[in-house]
């Protein structure tokens, strides 16, 4: 045990903040200048004071030691708010000393705030590198997805997914599997698993009807057939449809620190694999039904699959949609992602029509499926979308307008960002007034790096928003007159109490009566959103 005489010299100077307490009396006996500076005390404020009168953190540490009988060699890590308003990260050591049959406690506080800040900054940099690496890998997958047009391409697509995972993640083995819609079975590619793939295929097909935990059955198969190294981690990701396994990615790795990156990226890759299967299924259906090899017909059906056929269902939001391309394939796109009480939506318009525009729409659709799940702000989503489109379109004269919105349904807060798209019209049910979400940025694809603005709008019950592409206001009647925005505004003002579906029907009726059986010159798409939640009294 230390003696008091040995401790007194170091109470005067040093890097540690020191406080000496009489154990029996629970009072402060002595302290050094570093302690006074760290906690902003005066000597007269503390000497002779009982611990219970001090800072709550100091009192907690003392009573943890006295009452709970914590060992004197315990090290505490505490975070407290200093008198300067900033937070201190402290390491606290406790020692017992005795002298003349009296016992004392010495508390030693070391400020490690600077070290914590440096470590936090390093972690932020590593996280940014990780995110950049992931986006780069996603961009690679996206390019492969767009080029896929046959079963052979899909086989290559699976192989390339496997290669991307194996080359960019610290994994030992990778297996990628997807249902084969052309033949009864599965397409399986593996990297160092050493499985008998025919045996595994037969194992999967042996399930006439799934029973219990199918994922557990698969993992048992792997554990029976594979000799895992000691401490080797195994992650298995699957998507099933009804009673069928649709697709699977299985990986093994050694470093547990990589589990977050592996889980996030493989989950995203799995979504691309599922989208690739859907695309393959559409290709098969087209070839079987029409036996046509024309690129236009294939692109038309694939693009149609990208456009939602129905709207998300939520009791506090009323939605209606309409989409009519000018040709078999067009450049308009919109999509939804509803998760609990957050609705994300994107409306975009590619400059141009036909197959080139449809290819760009496929890129937008793929990017939306990924980005809308990442809990990014609207302006950050547009920033990533713009970067991807710029790299795809920089050798062309094609650009894209886009409007991305995220609605917190409970709070009634609409967050949004605009890339040179037509400003949505908004009707205020409370003010009985029509306005627009008029803030804009530049078109996607013009510049590689562009920071879009972030905006918010508070919604009340009865508020109505019309998101649309310019084809809606550019239709022309028999006299060559353009419909324009004023006619649309008038229709909303006169029918603002209608449901979203009823208002949509009146807009559609207006369109076709105006063109009088003429061809439409441009794609027409719009979304009617009506906010139904009564937020009065919330938070009061």
C-alpha cells in the first residue's frame, strides 16, 4: 500500500488531476492544480467538503468504490461536460493509501479527449473510404446489370457478382446462386467453397414444399459439407418467394471487424441479383410470347416493369399515379419506397425518347432501389445519382431532370431536393392556396460533382401535391395550343377536396379531351399525393 508521505509530492504538479479523500469521513483532504483547472474549482471550494457535495460524476465514482466494494485497481472511463461547454473524456484510476491507522483514497484523472478526437476523425476517414469503395462496387454492378439481355448474360452477371465480392471484400469463400427460369434448377457459381454444385442443386430441388426454417436447412448443409477453419465466420443471405428459394449469397471470412461492410454490401448485391432475375424473367416471357428479337420491344417491357403498377398503402397518405409513354419506351420514371412511416419517392425525366432513354431509365431505377434504402437525405441521393449518370452520359448529349422527396408521415415533414425538374404544385388545405416547391438545382449529368440544396415543407391534413413531368403541360390541342400550367392549377383548385384517385381521373380526362385522339408529343407521368394525418394537438 502507498503511504501519504509518498503521495504528497505528486499532488503539487503533474499531468494527472489528483484528489485525496479521507475514506472514513468522506471528505476532500488535498488536490493539485491540474484538478482545479480541469473541473474549474477553487481550492477553498473543495477542501474539507464531503464527496456528496461535489460533481455528480465524482460522487458516483466514489460511492461505486465505497458502497459496492469495487476493487481499487479498477479503471473508469467517464465522459463529462466541462465548465467550458465541451465534453471531457477521462480515464479515472483509484488507489488506496494508509497512514497512522487512517485510510485515504486517491483519485487520478487523465484527460484523453484529444486522443478520442483523433481516433474519431480516423474512424470518420475510414468510414468515408469504405462508403466510396462500396459506391464504386455498386457502380460496377450497375453497368453489368444494364448490359444483360439473355440467359448467357445472366450467367456472366452472376460470375461477375462473385468476382466483385471476392476481389473487393476480405472474404475466404463466396457462393452466388439464383433460380434458373429457363431450366428447372439453379445457376450456382462459387469461389473456393469446394461444394459439389450438382449435389447442392439436387438438395435444393428436393424440397417440394418448404417446411420450417429453410435458411437453417441450408446452413446445416454447408456445415455438413464444408470444413471451416477455426474462428472462420459464415454469413448466409437468401431471398425466398413463397415456397421457392429465389437467390442466395454465402460468404466466409476471418476478420469480425469487416462484418458490417460485408453485410451491407452483400445485402445490396443480393438486391441487384434479385433485380437481375426479374429482368431475366421478363426477357424469357417476351421471347416465349412474341419470339421477337427487336431491342425496342424488349426494352419496352423491361422499362414497364420498372414503373410501379400500384402505390404504397398507408392510412395517412392517399396516392394515385399515371404514366403514359409517347412511344413504346420512354424517358419518364418514378418510384416509391415506403418503410414504416417514411415514404421516399423519385420523379425523373430523361431528355430524349426510345431505347437510349430507356437504358438511362434502367440506371435510374437501379440507383433508386439502392439509394432509397440507405436513409440518405434527398440532396445526398441526387448527388450520388448525378455522379453515376454523369459517368454514364458524359460522352452523350443526354441529361436528366429529377425530384426526390422524403415524407416523414408522422411529423408531416416533406424533405426534398430538385435537379432542374418541374416544381411540384402544392395545395394548402388550411390556407386554401396553391403554390409550388420551386427551388431547383442543375440537371443530372451536366457536372460530375454537384451539391444539391436541401429543403423542407411542413404538411397539414388536406394538403395535396402534384409531382409531374413536363409532358403533362406540353400536350397540344387541335388548334396547336399548348395546355400549359394554368389549366392544371385551375383543375386542382376546383377539385382539391377529391381523393387522389378521383383527382387523377379528372386530370386524365382533361388530357384526352384536350388532345382529342391525337398522339401525345412527350411521355406523361404524374403522382397525386394527399396528406391525411390530423397533427393538431401533437406535441402540445
